[in-house]
């Protein structure tokens, strides 16, 4: 009897009731937490039947069954209810799943195929002798696990492609595509593309490469240099696609062929140019050239560096010139771009680099690095010892400098106490011994030359050297304290903060290399978190924080510091415990904010991505292990949302690349319950364009006019634009509407990628504003077409050919009204003046008719006109 072991993974979940709320990924109600349980079934094969060795009580179960399973007992159910005598299975059995009424064996009697169905929802219950349900029903979800039973398939048996010479490495020129019917969420459908043969394959050099994930084919770095239409005009690439991400020997595969034709390009990067500095040739003169495939291209040089003086030019034949003598010491290399554009400024080719190297000549003298170079030498220095090295420089390229000793002052106890190496400038002691009491200091004069033995040209420079004779280093540094004790420092202490001052003294001659003290941590600091700086005057040491402290990594340190002199000790004198001190540092913990696993995040998405599309996941960790919550700041357009617990970034609204192509927000990670403890990083979202905008007329376009009557046929240049990216924009296709009037009066001729000429077919145009209906189509996939109206004004013109708008009778309807108002006001004024005059005349007549005898009092007499 043969034995076979099969492993099934089962998700077990407890339920409060069959009607409880909550949805799992299969749409089932699941209150409570899902318990993942692995049940191992050992199945013995005997007489063609499988017998389970483990049974389970009735309960809600998720069971993962590999596809291809058939004639197999999956699990045995049992019940503790004494009334139960049979098991009953309902739901999506599809004639595949069945249960033995008495034994409770749940089995698959037919072949299971995930591509046909990935989930079977079953229900199981136990019944008594009266067929009444005594336990259950329980949900049994049979989750079909994918196996790799479908091979990938290319959508074409062969592909045709074209590549140009010097096609940029990594820039795709064609793409192959394959599909796999297996589960895309598993490696079974993860495809891996590769080129397994290139024909021809000269010298076993691969000229082409393929993106293993996308199938995009481009040239390699070798292909960029080697692909030449004169060598090989045709290539065949044999492409293989594997599933299982190409990582398994059991991966399934498919093959196709890509036939590549090579086309020649005139547009090439010129070879590097060499120009000798300070040239005496007549400038400007030609140094190189570029040529474009398009005739009538306009050539232009573009600076990669913003130079105040750019000594190059290019003519409209593509010839490049140097306009003035160059200086290698000022700049020994120029790298700029040559471009080719059409007559409205669009690039016809990708700009190429022009490299100009300026060849150096010996036109600069050597220069001493210091005005006076100082060295120290001990009295007991041995003959042949190197005292120091004199350093000189030369602005010329790779100069060969020669050093020679001209003079020594004083010449005591004799001349030539020192020598210098010709090519390195190293000074050596050649005679001795030195006596500080007799000569405490020597002054040397050194000549440095850059003579070229071949040309016999060069320059000389004199450098001064001072050598101070010092006592021998007879004493070691001694610390004032053997132990500086314990320090407590917070882990967020600032860098370069002084945490301790230490002091050692040296009895040798002050302010010399024998007495100067250098402090070094010799134990307890493997990561160099400390640095010790010495005061040149007092030899006091200042211990500073060199790197951030971290309580979680190193909560305590025990440091051992040694004090030494730069000068060697006298023979027999040794450093001892007096030159060593100690101190300890205890680092205290500080509640630190969460830290993101990346300094910034970037992703891209098509602008037509549905709301709720998952873009990526961000992650942060809290040094103290606290829970983290995520949020987004600066989302001014409301385009994004984030899972506060998971860190999943999703789209929250419709995106629009034409509003903003690159969208930057801040992702914030904060500690749960401590919102002030937070960190943030930038998230850059790049929106990938889709063709969702139709072409239209360019803004700022004014209606042209023509003088009536027309004496000759005219034309109008029409410019179009598109809000989408260039891949979905030009070249535009222009056409006229199909109405008879437009077709009779106008014709359209495409001029270039973005312009067209609207031409009159005759001169018999009516004097008015004409509106010509046109259609403009972009090159997107699929393309979009916009309808526009081009205004053309045919008008009466002045002698200076200026358009004049004719005034119609009703152009000023307000003039009669104003005239009527004016006459009305004048009439009213006339009536008022007439009334006043009549009143005054009437009063005068009455006064003339009155007599003195009519008066009845003297006061009335005074009012009579006498």
C-alpha cells in the first residue's frame, strides 16, 4: 500500500450567529477575529480510496483546495449531537463536492479548475432521523488555490520593429506583450521576458535588451555604439516569456520573434574636439559639425553651464566654430549641446553633446603653497630623517616640478645640513647632530621650476622654508585625573556639544611638537560618537558629540582616552598609565517621533485611474515600539487618502494631469495618543497623461482681416495646441467641415506639426466676418478631435490698409433721445422766463395807474411812484 501526504490550509473562524454583521473577503458575515489554522491530513491510498486520519466538528470553515484536486476526501465532519444521524450538503456544489451522509466525509468527485471558478460557497448541516436540522447550517467556503496550469502566450507570433542608429540605451523602440490565464495575484501569472538569441550575434555582444517585466525592447550600451546600418541592416530577436517570474525550472513558456530593421541617421554626436590654448589662428574657425536629417533645420547651441563668456557659435549649415582663443587654466573643457529645430522652434532631434577639450601648454609659473613653510626638527633627529615636504603648485596641466636647495642660513655648524628631493620636495637632514643652543632655527631658500627638457621652456619660483630646532621629547603627557567619573546625557543632545573638558600637561618645551597633546579615544567608541579637540595654547581637551546618540542601540558607554605627542619620544621613554584617563556616559531615553523607512516616496498613476485605486504603501517605525497612525498633509486638491493603520495611499478624487502633472503632499506618521510626536516625508505623485483633451486654437490668436474687394486669393496660418502631453498632441491633422459652403470657399494645407494654412479658393468673398469651421485631430491613441471656428474678416480698408468698421443707422439710437431731452429742457426754461417777464410788466402797469388821492394814509403815499 502506497502512502501519500497532502497538506490543506484551513481558515477557521468562530461566529456568534449565522446572521452576525461584518464582511470578509468572500462576502460572508464574520463577527470576531479570524483564526488561521493549519490542518494536516495524512491520506492513505488503498484500493483507489482516500481515508482521512483527522476529523473536525461542524463549524464555519474556509478551506483552501489546490485546483486539479479530484476523487479526494477533503475533510471528515462529525457531530456531538446524539440526535444527529446524517449530514446534508447544499450550496454551490456544481456536481463536484459531495458529503457522505453517515460518515461525514466531504470529498471532491470531479476535477477542480480555478480558471472556471475560484470560490464555492457551501452549507453543511446535521439532521436527525426525521430529517430535521439539529446542528447548523454552517458556511463552508472552498477556496480554489491556483496552480500553474496555463502557459503564457504572446499576442503576436512575430513582430516588426524599426530602430535608428545611435538609439539611446534604455529608450524603448518596440514592445512585446504576453498574457497568462493563471491567477494574476500569484507568481503563476508573473511574467519574465528575455532575449535568448540575437541573429546575427557578432562577437557574442548583445546589442539589444528587454525589460524583463514590461517587454519593452531597447538598445544596450554596446548597441548604442555598435548598431550600424553599414554593418547589419536587419536583426532577428528571439524572445521567450516565462511564468513564475522566471525563477523556477518548472515555469511554462512561449516564444516569438522580433524582426528589427536598422535605419541610418545623420544626426550624430560629434567626436571630441581638442583645441590648443592661446591659439594664434584667425578666429572664428571651424572645429566640428552636426547634420540633421530634416532639411531647412535651424541649428542652435545650448549651454549646459551658464557661462558669462561662451566662445562658440554655429551657422545654419551645422558648422560649429570657436570664436576666440581659449585658456586651459580658466577652463580646460567645454561641454554644450547642439540642437536642430524647425522654423517655429520645435526640436527635430534630441540635442547632442559637443565636447571641446583645451590642450594645456606651459604658460604658468610654479606657486609656493605657503609664503613661508615652517617645520620642526628634534635635536636628536637621525641622519636621513624626513623633516617635512615643501608643496608647490602649478596651474598648468600635470606639470613636472623640480626642487633644488639654493641657500641655508646660518651655515652652522656647516653648510648643506639639509637636502631636498628633486621631484617630491621632501626635506631631509643630511648632517648632524643639531644643537638648539647654538642654532635654534635655520632658514632655507628653495627653487622650484617647471622646465620642460624637450621644449627648453619653463618658469622658476623661489620658496622660503623655516626649520625650528626643538628639544627632544623627553616627557610624556600626564592627566590631572585618572578618572573623570560618570556623565548622564540625553540621546537628543546636539552634535558638537561639549560634554566634558579634560586636561593633561607635558613638561617638554612649550608650543612644540614635543609638548603638544593629541587626545584619542582608544576604547569604548567603535562608532566614533565622540571627538576630542585640543586648545593649541592650553592643551585642554574638549570632548564633543560627533555622531547622534541612540539609547535603543547603546544605552551606556565606557571610554578610555590616551594623550600623545606628535613628535616621537626619546629612546627609552614610553607612554604609561599616567597618559590615560577614563569616563563613562549613560544615555537617557527620549521619546522620539516615528521614522519613515524612506526619505521620500514617489509613484506614478494614469490620470484616469478610478477613485479608490491603491497607489503604494508607506511605512514608518517608532523607536519606542508605539503604535503609528498615518495621515496626509498639504493635499490641497483632495486627490489622495491614506489608510490610517496600513499606510496605503489611495486616490480619493478624479485626477487631472492638465491641472497639475507632479503633485507633492506630505505623509505624516504620528504616535497613537501622542499627535505631537510625528514625522513627515514628501510623497511625489506623477500623473501619467491620457488623451482626454481635444486640440484647439492656440491662445492669443487674433482674427486676420483682408481688404474688400479682394484682388487676390489669400491664406491664414492657423496654430493649434493641446493640453495633453506631447505623446497625445502634435502632429495635428487638420481638416475642413463637410458643409458645401466651407468646401467651396476654402482649402487647408498642413504646414508642420502644429500649424496649417487656410487658403482661399477664390476672391469673391462677401464683406463680413466669416467663420470657417475646421476639425483638428491629435495623434493620441485613440485620437481626439476638436471642432474650431476660425474668424476671417473681409472689410473696407483705409488708404493705409487699416480695416474700418462701417456705422449703421441704428449704431447710435441714443442721439434722437438726447436731442429731444435738450429741446424739452430749453422749452421749459423759455416758458419760465416768459412767465416772469409777464408778471413784472403787469405790476408796473398797476403802479402807473395809482393816484395820490387813492392813498388813505401817509405810509401809502410813500409807496406811490411820484
